[in-house]
């Protein structure tokens, strides 16, 4: 009797695994007839991501684009230097006496 119960559990688990993986669903659905009309493919132009922070286009390797990218990186690095200097000065602030 225990062998039958174990066998039923194994079959149920195997069926559940097949259903979960999608194989059982594919076997159960009727196949579509081969005389279906073909759909025509439509082409749409995909939106190209615009460059950020003054950078040139992502696929432009010209000298002017490299110069523009270099200038943008330099500007960002100068901003980083300014931010870093502000943080350093805030860490060196002296406590101001307060009266109550």
C-alpha cells in the first residue's frame, strides 16, 4: 500500500514539474494549423538615447566629438574638485560659541 502512495506522489510531483516548466502546457494545447496567414513585420525606428552632461553622441568617434567629450569630462572633474574642497573645508570648520 505504501508503494502505491509513494508512486502517486512521485507522479504528482513529476506532473507538477512538467506543468511548471511549461512542457505539459505545450503538449496539452492543440497545434495551430500550418495554413495560418503570415504576419508582416513592421519596422519602427528605435529612439536613440541622448547623450548627457555635454557628451557627444554615443556612436560618434570623430575628432570633434572626442574634443567635446574631453571638455565635458574636464568640466565634471572640476566640479568634483570643487565639491571635494567644500567637503574638506566643512570638516575643518571650527565650532562657534553660542550664547543662551
